[in-house]
């Protein structure tokens, strides 16, 4: 490690030069698409006090550069130091679906008790997690960290870094099968969140997969557990349900968010807090962009769940849509990264649309052709599109109808562009 220039105290650590503000430290990470070293000059121009790099760079007067062997390793070491200095509780959230919403909900309710830091947006990767932790404030009582995974070993590395007191799996299902390989590996990969638990640590997971893991001290949620939802009612205003006789309301018309709430209640129990005392705050909880956001466009009630999709989240979204009494339109984009099983999973989507009685199914993308074929085979009303422009043009013929529209697809399909149009 070598210092060029004069060190100055920095206020924040940044890896995207476009986000640099006065007083930041810019760490030049070599990614799969971009090398941060190409943006060092821009970072200085935007006000960075210093940069961390792996090679010599030009350093303006009054600023500094720290040259290290590996910038990502340096970032991890900063995060590790921050974690070792933290005296509060760390909650780590893994799973195939619902991680971000559950993370937001846990942090939202905990903020009613004490100061909380949480993973920004969905920065849950091998870079995003150490970056988040390195920027967390140590005077918080709780850190809520989202852990992402695309292959076995990913969660284990992040757990080694954040050393959580409460370890959570939100749901298990088919995800990232191109890199995980099979559902068994998804189960085991997410289960790495329970690695090296101490006697004080608590594990939280869905009841239906709890038998897959050895968890010394655990709380489960969902059907068959003590924390399960009864009397679920859905409307455009949101969802109502009961847990142990207590009524809960969330202003989000989603069955998936019911599972997120049950998981959140389990986390609160693991922390020794009463979810009964905090549940009424959920009436003010709102999802992040692209995750079951709802709004009215003329006669249409639109559910924007276009941020991402995999088979388990797609099933929940369609089951939710089926609960509405209006004319139901599903606008569905490809579920990506499912490997060789992709045709089968997309055919299952088509069959589910038929079984649930979705009135009109509009499929977009190469893989959703398989879903469309299943619908057509069963004489179900459906169309397939390879361009968003054609999809939008077709959709405009239904503006006169009172309808509920669901948009759902993988991030790479960018279905929000349909809404924009």
C-alpha cells in the first residue's frame, strides 16, 4: 500500500464516478464491463478527496491516491473493520424472492424502535455488500443487510464479512439456474446464511424448507408454523390478514407481501421485540420502485412489479392478480438466467395463467413464447410480442375497459418501458 499526496478525511466511499460528491473517496473497481481506473479523473473533477487504485494515476494538488494490490480486497477490509467496530445487531437476509421488500420492511419497523442502517436499493452483491457496510454508521442499533447469490459460495463469503446475529431466508425457489445449476444448489446456496452460527444467533426461514437446514436456534413462518396468515383479503387498497388473531393491513395488494410481513415478524421475535406492538406501522409502509407499486391510469388499475422475476415470484404475482374481480390483463416478460430448464418454467407460467383464469395474457420476449404456446393450446386468450412497441399498440385497444394490469418480468426485459409508453 502506498500513499500519493496528502491524506484527507473523507465522508463517504463510492465506486460509481457518476455518484461522486465533494469529499468522497472513490475506489476504482475492475468490473465485468467497466474498469473504474478509467474514471479516476472524472471522480477527482466531481470533488473526490481521494481515490484507491491498483496503479499510478495523476493526483491533483491537495488530493490523494492510495495504491493497493487489489481494490476489491481493500473495500472488503474496510467493511470488515467497520463490522468489527459495530456493537449493535446485524440482520442478514437471503432468499430466492422477496429479499429487498423484506429488508425494507424489517428496517422500516426497526426504525420505530432505534436508529437503523440498511442496504441501499438492492446492493446485495460481492461488491455491493462491502460497499454498503463500509458506509454504514456505527452509532446505529441495527444493520439490515441484503445478501444476493447467483452461485454456491456467494452467501458464505458475505456471511463471513457481516457476521449476522439474525440470519434470514425469505423464500426458496428456482433462480439463477444458469449458475446455480439446480434447485438443490439454490437450497444449499441460500442456506449458507446459517453458516458458523453461534449460540446467540437465530435463524429465520419458511416452514416448508426448514427441514433442509441445521439451525441450532430457529423461528419459522408460513403455513404449518406459528406465524401463518389467515383470512387473507385483497383489494385495490391493499391486503388484510390475521396472525395469531391479530389483524394486519398493508397498503400493497400482494400475496407475496403477506409472506414478507410474516418473515419480518419472525425477525422481530428473533430480536426479542414484539411485532404486535409494531404491526400497525405497516399501514404506512410502501414498496420500492418496480415492486408491486400500484397506480391508476384512466380505467386501468396498474400493478408495476416489473423490477425482476423468477418462477416463485411470478407464481405469487399471478395468484395475486387472479384475486381481483375486474378484467385481468397479465403483461409478462422473460424470466432470465434459468438455464436449460427455461422452456419448462415458462410453459408452467402459461399453464398457470390458464388455471387462474387470467382474462388476457400478453407475453413479451423469446422465452415467453413457450408460455404463449401453452395458452393457445388451451384455447386461452393470449398474444406474443417481440417488440414493446407492438405490445403497447395492441394494449391501447383496451383503454376503454376497466381492468387490472400486472407487469412482471426480469430486470433485463425492462417492462417499465411499456408503462412509460
